[in-house]
C-alpha cells in the first residue's frame, strides 16, 4: 500500500484523538468518582443507579419515621408508667382508707392526696408530644379530658395513627384515650371517662367518710389497672417491633449504599492505573508521531 | 544520409520542455498537498513521433512529449465513501443530539428527577408523621413546586431543542441548495473545458469534494451519464446528482429543495410551524439518510406514531413525560388508579377526597382540592374548579377524567392555586373532617407510590427509569453506529489517500528525477553547442 504524508498525519491525529478520548474518560471517572456520567455510558448501570437511589432515599425516610414513631411511643410508654404509678398509689390509699382505725382527719388527708392524684391523672391524659395530644386519637389538637375527667370529644378506638415504616408496612403508634381511660370502649363528648369515674367515686366516698364504699371500689381499681397493663404491654410489643424494624432498616441502608457504591462508584485504584496507562500510551504515540512526521526526502536533499 | 544540423537542439529542447512540465507538475502537487479533495496529478510522457529514415536504417527518435495530465483517483472508492458518509452524517447528528437530550434529564445525579421526586415523597412522609405541622406543610408545597418545575424545565428544554433543530434543518437545506448550485456551475466549467478533449483535473477534484460534502448531508447518488456523441465522436458525458431517484443536479440544471412551514402539527407535542422539506417544484422528497435525516428523526421521531419517523426523538420523550404527569396527577388528585392490576381503573381516596386542616366536624363534603393542576395561558396555576372545567363535559361523562387530564402537559404541569396560596390548610391529609391527626387520606395517596400498576412500566420511578434507560440505550446505539461509520469512512478515506494523496518523498524523488533530466537535456544543448563550435569556428578556412 502506498503511504502518503497526509495519511500518516491523519492516522496519527486519529489515534491521538482516541487516546485523548480514553484519557478524558478516566479523568472524568476520577474527578466524579462515578463510573458513568451519562446513561448511554452504561444504561444498565444507570437504571440500576436510579432504582438504588430511590431505595436508599426511602430507607432513610423510613428510618426517620421509625425514629419519630419511637419518640412518640417512648412518651406514651413513659406516660403509661406514670399512670400505672398513680393507680398504684390510688390502690394503696384505697386499701389504707379501708382501715377501721382511720380518724376522719386521716381520711381527709387521704382524700386530699387522692384529689391531687386525680388532677395528676387528668394531666397525664392530656400529655403532649411536640404539641400534639397523644391520647386524643385523630384530634391531636385537642386535650382529651376536662378538669372533671369527662371526654372533650367523641373518641373511638379506631382512631389509630399509622406511621409507614417500610413499603406496605406500617405501625400504629398511638393509644387512644377511649382504650386507655375508658376500658377500651368508645366514648362520646361529655361522657365521663371510666378511669376518672373510679377516682371521682373514691373521692366522693372519702368525702362522705364511707370507708366501706371505698373498699368496694378496689375491684374497679384492679380492673382499671389491668386495663392499663394490657395497653402498656401492647405498647411494649409495638416498641419491640419498632426496634427490630430500626435494626433491619439500618442493615438495609448499609446494604443498599454498598450496592449503590458497587454499582456506580469507580474503583479508584483501577481508574488511576488506567489513566497512567493511557498517559504512557499518549506520550509514546506523541513521540512516535513526532518521529514519523518530521523527516522526508526534503531533509536529505542538499 | 543527411539531416538538419540543428536537429539535436530540437530533441534536447523537447527534453527540457518535458522535464519542465514534470517539474511544474511536482510543484503543483506539493503546493496542493493539503488542499482538501485534491488528488495527485501525473503527467503521461511518451516518446515523440519518430522520423522514418528513407535509407532503411529505421526510425530516428525525436525525443519526448507530454501527452496529458491525469489525476490519480479511484472512482469506486468515491462511490463507496459517499454511500458510507451519509450514515456517518446521520449517526453523528443523532449521537450529538441524544447526548444533549440525556443531559437535560440530568440522571443519574443527586439533582435529577429521582432526587426531586424522592424529596417530594420524603416531605409527604414527614407530613404523615406530623400532619398538623405548618412548617412541614410549607415544605411539601415547596417540594411539589420542585417536582412541577422539573417537568416544566425539561419540557421547555426539549421545546428549545426542537426549535434549534428546526432552524438547523432550514440552514442545512440552504447548504444543500448552495452545494447543488456550486456543483452545477462546476459541471458547466468542466464540460466546457473537456469538450476540447482536455481533462479538467482540478475542477473535477473540486466537484468530487463538494459531492463528498453533500453526501454527508443527505442520501445522494452521483454519476456521469452519456447523453449522446460529440461531433468528434467522443461520448457527451454529463454529471448528475440524485436524491432518492430525483435529480437535484442534472448537468447545469439545479432542482432546489425548499422548507415549508407546517400548517398542521405532525405530533401533538410539537411546537408550531415546523418545517417540512420538499422539492421546490412541489414534489415530495424522501430523505433516507444523511445529517438531514438525523435532524428530522430527532425533531419528529415519535416511534412511528401518526406517521412520524421510526425513531425515539423529541416528541417521543415529550409524549412520555406528558403521559407521566397526566397519570401521576390523576392518581394523586383523584385516586383513580388500577389498584389491583385487573386492567380496570379503580377509584380510591385521592387528594380531592380529603378535608382541609381547619375543617370542622360538621362538614359533609370533601374539600375537593386538586393538588396538581396546570398553568393557565398567563403562566399562573389554575384552581381546581377551573382545571375541572377544562374537561368540557359533565362529571357524569365517562371520559370526564380523561378529558380533564388530557389538557395537562409536562410544560404546564403545576401545583394548584389552592395549594400555592394556602398549603397550611389546603393540603388534605384527613379523610374525616375536623381530625387534624388523621392521615388516612394521605396514606391512601402515599400507598400509590408503590403501586406497580400505576403505569404499564410500574410505579412512578419505574416509569421515569424506563424513559431514561430507553434514551440511554438509544444513545449508546447511536454511539456504536457512529463509531462504526467513523471506522468505515476512515478506512475508505485512507484507501483514497493511499491512491490520491501526495507523497512528499515521491514528489522529491520526481523532483530529482526531472531535475537530472533537465540537467542532462541542457548538457545535450551544451554538447551540440560545442560540436557546432568546432564545426563553425574550428574548421575555419
């Protein structure tokens, strides 16, 4: 084949251009840390990258939801603990007041403490988390009980607030006032809360100095305490599930970010080696080109 | 036997002429070494007509003559180059434009569609955990605006690109006409020169170069046709260039192409008044390849819909994005979605079925607020009622929703006026009035994100993923085609260069050769001069 000067030059330019293209690719990879910069570089990697990004973003959001749910339920759980404590004290006092040796003065003291416990109980029923009443079902903007212990709203056990903690996976995070303070029965606005009714009755009996009546209330107190325990164990079970979910999401997050990185991140060592290699080839082709292009017969004609 | 005293001078002079002609040719070749399209020229040199000696001693040589100058060119390679260059042009354009289109989607990245949609759903999730928070509600509005703006911006960029491509098509048609004009002019010159029996080498080179250029722009065939005999018996050869069988250049005649603005859009998604390319004489033009075909496919390609080119170009992606915002908005607003994948649309709770944050327990009708509507002709978001009125039929009409949402395009996609004005109240999370902590309506909306029957391709992310990977695959394919064409045309061009290119070494060798020939011929003259000197001056009486 006859070779002309322009063929050599064109060939050299083409090859240099190819070299530069490859160098550009590796330089891009190193600068961005990504294997691809456009979907066409590798459509499969690109579409997988999109999917993984969504997955990772969702997992992060679910983690935040689980955190929120956990905070809400921790408040609930703490409040339930305090309610339990209050009820324990109520029971103690009720038992104590049944003692025949109590003087009216003693009974009045018990009544006073009982009064305070009632106020405390109403206060606990109106506990808020970040400005939201946690026992008010869907009406989180309204307190649950008035100062007498009557419901301020219609409340139903079905008013369950659900947080999404996974795709198609959600958890009920609230305890409704009706479940907790009304022995699991739906209530209408103005209706007296069952639990508070017990306390009111005890106080009324104490006021009347009727120890016998107070003693008769013990069954109702036990009943209410059992109800609180039932609710509390439900909350505990749900918190357990939250914790497991949190762990699983943490694992998922690590797995998916690892996958994402494997999918689209460049192997730095490999990219550097490739770049160095291309640099060498580029240098070699430059110097070879310089040799080939320069001399012609002109240089040797004197 | 006697002959002319000065006959030797005649022969030597012819030698000088021949050598000079050779040197001139070397000079011409070297000068044009970098002229595009130039093919090296060669002189043909023969021994001049000898004298027949009457005494039977044979023929007497009379020196040399240059009988012609020819260009070294392989016409087969030219035809081959042109048939490949048209595909080079086509894929070059497609490769370049598809790359631009990919950049518009800005994926995969941390600021593309995925990031925008994830951001929107993240704030919705936050709203689900804290539905009464005004700051989260404001954030939902902002993120929703980002989603809408993303589509507006991508659609706008596609429109700009379509407009740009349309202008380029106009310019390319002018290029083609101008090239045809120049070729016709050269035809005339070449014909005039060659009628005397010469070969118009340099003009032919120029013509071939122009035809090469033309072959990148559009599918052409170029050939010489014999149209009779000249008076001297040679063939009367004329040069023609045809596009899909119809001559654009017929010897000195040019048929121009022209751009006509469309009265009716080819694709619904097109911008107005795109150009159709026709023959100026009104005939329809079939464009099979070349840069023009690349531009047309990108501009009009809608996957063969409504007779558009069988290519996924700008209208295709506009259509896909329109389809996305329509289905997405309809699902989000109305809750109309094929929830169980049985092929029949179901109606679950959507945003219209929710109640405002400040709703009171005695309300009986949902707020009926559509979260997403569209921009009106002044660029302001429509409210739900105005958007619904755009359907033009009663809500009882079976096509009510389809008609309502078919007004929507990616370019005009927007959040509704209600959401824009008062996100605090008008984002409807509850399905029962007066319950601020109730998120059942929002949950119904959120659950659709993972409904794989929302689109044929799956959920919203799957749909966009499909669009982007389709484009990625197309762009990759264009790149592969382009790479192949580059290699093919380069290889053919190499072979052409091998035949036609000027080699400095060769020319230098010829230079030396002709220089020596010239020196030798000059030496002959000197020798004859010395002989005559002896004859005239030395043999003196």
